[in-house]
């Protein structure tokens, strides 16, 4: 997925810098650490697909991008969980 050594290094730095923030954010929404970990993992997969578009890891735009991806992915997990829960009740 990530081909250049520079992008791999950038991804590693992104991971180290933002993983805890992303996990806290996802867990605040999902109230389930395991689902939050899944959402963060999926978020990093999405970020890896767009790694070449990311410039400075420390830029505010990068943090905003990472958090928007995390938010959307977490809400997708939340909706899927809610739908599955509703189906179990029916």
C-alpha cells in the first residue's frame, strides 16, 4: 500500500503522534475499547491510502485530516453496531 521509504517513515511518525488521540476520540464515541481499536485501525488503513497527499506531519491540516478520517470511520462503526443491535432485538 505504501511504496516509498519516505512515505513509510511519514506513516510511522503519524502513527506514533496521533494513535492515542485517535483511540481516545473513538472510545469517547463508541464506549468500547475494542471497537475503538478497530475504528482506529481502519482509520490508519484509510490514511495509508492517502499518505502521498500528506505533507508536514506536524501541520494543523494533517491533524485535522487524521481526526476527520477517525471521526467518519468511528461513526461508521457506531452505525454498523447500532444496526446489528437493532437486528438482534427484532
